[in-house]
């Protein structure tokens, strides 16, 4: 299959690239930065998804992973650019599935305001995409991850106090590895054929954690 993944220079995006290559697929990666990863059947393209998008025919799986947490342009990159990528590559006869990397913030709002709002918009747009992809027999879903061990979170991972506080907020006292998210991504896009329009929360029980007082 021809797989297009955005945000592939590091973290979850790079983990997804490695997973799909391992499973024998042709992968194209978009990122504003270069990548040190190379492999047969992998093409890395320097692309700003908020700008001009290259013409690519016959995309079968689209994974919208690119995004930023804070600073100017959060809504433009995380939501508007994600919509633009999807509208350009998803709605055609070759499409098999589309996946969006949202965030647990999409359902609990517990992060930077514009980031949470952008990811909430991504989940709603994912559902709209599912409605319109149905005629192609294709699925559209999203993953809302909580804490993940990626370079984006290095300021927490490198601070034992902050890391301990974050782990204490989860039921399982852990964060997910980027490779775990990639495994979920592969299942949703290449194994699953019946689940569509759904957001999958992967947060080690962070939102569920509560203290029962009697």
C-alpha cells in the first residue's frame, strides 16, 4: 500500500514510518525538517503542510500526525492544515483509510487552550471525514494519546520531579511509547475494516483515575 504520513522527522510520526516500512509498505513522509532515517520504499519530503502541498496520486492510507503544541499558528497547523491535507489526498478511489493524531486534550481540555481547541476540532473533522469516505468503503478514525515518550516531551522526561508528577496522574503509572501508538495506528488503518468515525483514547487511565470518597 502507499502510505502518506505527516510530521515524520521524529516521535510518533517517525515510529509510524518505521512500522509501515517494517510491514512492507511504500511510505511517503512530510515534515518541515529533514530526517536521518532512510530505508528502501521510504521517501522523505520537506513539506510545510500549511503551505503548498505536492501532487501525489493514489494515496491508500493517510496519517495526519503533524502538529505543534504552542506558539503562533497552532490552529492553522493543527486544524486548518490537517483539513487541507485530508481534502487533497483522501477523497479519491484508491483511499483505504485515514487516521488523525488528536490528543487526550480533545476530550478533557487539559492543556494549552488553542492546542486543546485544535485537537477537539480534529476529532470532529475526523467524524465528518468518516461520513464522506464511506462511499469509498474507507475508514476514518483518530487516536487521542495522553503522555507519550517523544522528544516533544523531553522537558518533562528530563526532569525527575515533573516526570513523577505526570506518572502519578495515570492509573498504570506509565506513559506510552511512540512505537505503541504506531502499532495502534497500523491496526486502525490496515487491519480494521469496521470501526469508523471513532476516537481511541490511549492515556494509561489518566482520565479515568479518580479517588472514591465515602
